[in-house]
C-alpha cells in the first residue's frame, strides 16, 4: 500500500521557511501593535532575530529581548549594514 502526498501540500511544506532563516545575521526593525486600539502608537523593536516559530518572533537588541506575536506584526525592515 502506498501513500501519496498531494503536490500542493508538499509545496506548502517546502515553502514554509522562518524569518530567522532569512534575517538571522541582519539587524532588523519590527513594528507591531499590542492593542487593537488605533489611538495608541505601535511598538518598534530593533535588533537581530534570534529565532521564530509558528506564533512568535524572538528579537534581541541593545535594550534586551522581546517576544512578538506574529499576528501583531505590521512590518519587518532589514536595516543597512554599517
């Protein structure tokens, strides 16, 4: 008995790569919103992405480490190398 994996599902698994894979050596700026209240300004973090999983991004910078929920991220910008 053989089991086949649908092509679409296989492609989806191969294309799913982490942010840390692409940006692990680069300084980034992440903008996110912790509160759905649009009157409050968004949060900004700068540093290096240490790791990420299905739900969170782990960002470490000069002021410490922050764990950001991926659902709350507005933008990720790669900063120029010095």
